[in-house]
C-alpha cells in the first residue's frame, strides 16, 4: 500500500491551480460542486490505493484552528 504523498509533487503547480480556477469560471455554485465531485471521483479512481485515499480523507478533515 502506498503512503499518501504530501510533499510538492506537481511540475507546474501554478499552471494547474490556474486551470482549476478557470474550470469554475462562469459556473454557478451548484455546478461547481458537481464539477468538484466529478473531479474528486476521477482522481480517486486514478489513485486507486484505498489506504492512500483514506489517509487523504483523514488529512482533509483536519481543519486548521
């Protein structure tokens, strides 16, 4: 089982961020949530490692104080 990678692992993070923001331009909040849900499910399927996915769930739930 793979451990969740938390260190920077994207070659062009600014480009990816800009594309993520553009994905939501001119879209209402309901459609934004649908887009996010589809994107999450696609990426979860791509990862495929249940242990890494569950670790990501746990880390995502930890909100800063």
